[in-house]
């Protein structure tokens, strides 16, 4: 089931749906609001990041997960003939996105990247349109401009409630509530 849910064609449809929303939904199309996409795993978050880099979201979205690249992550990977494992894909994605990041004092490159992404998401919704997350930022992250939450992960109970609260912070007269789009709930 996990392979089906993380298939390229399904993820392409989710990306197309989100890109479309940003062209037609009032707070998103006016660049006064932004959104978060909750992925089911770090691998899926990395795949989504790669797909969004091929759209107008290039340099306007970020990935924030618990992953911090280390060569130990991939040194024991058993690769087949010209196939890239999930761990190798995640490592490559993070290595590419962190290549120009200079670590702030007492921080890793990943922490520096995430701090900058969060700051831009909070202060400049027009430049940081989308954050792709797995578990981070779903609780205690106050981002009033965040207007849409796209959920592509099975969530329930308190975790779901906390995630929904991320989009219900008001920041101006044109935001009365946030929107939730759940791609994993059965219809």
C-alpha cells in the first residue's frame, strides 16, 4: 500500500492540485498566504520537494524534517544495478539543497537551512510559498499567514487536531479560517 501511495503518478497529481490551488485560491493567488504539505515519510517529503522544484515553486518551497544528512546513512546501502535506494535518494536530495548553505555558528547546515525557511515562511509568504513537512512544525509553530494544510499522511486524534491548528491562526481581515485538504481520508 505504501508503494501505491508514494507512486510517482499519484504524487504528480497531488503536486498539480496544489499548484492549481495557488493559482485560484484567494489568499494563495494573492501571495498573502502560504501552505504546508504533510508527507507520510522523509522519503515522500523528498520526492515531493523534487517534484515541486520542477514547477513555479522552485526556490519558493522548503523541506523540513528530522533528517540531517550523514554519509553513514548510505555507506552500508546495498544497491542493485543502477538503482537508487530510498536512503540514497533522501541523502542526495538533502546534499543538493544544502550545497550552498553556510552553517550559522553552533548550527548544522540543516538547522541553518530550516531556520531560514521558517523565517521566510513566517515573514515573507510571497517568497516561501510551501513548507513540506513530516512531523516537524505540526505542533507549536505559529504561522498566521499559513492558510492551507495539505495532508498526505494518515493522521488522527490529537496529532491531527494540532496540525489543523497550524492554519487557524488569523493574520488579517481576509483570513477568517484555514483550509484543510486531506489526500489520505477515504471518501
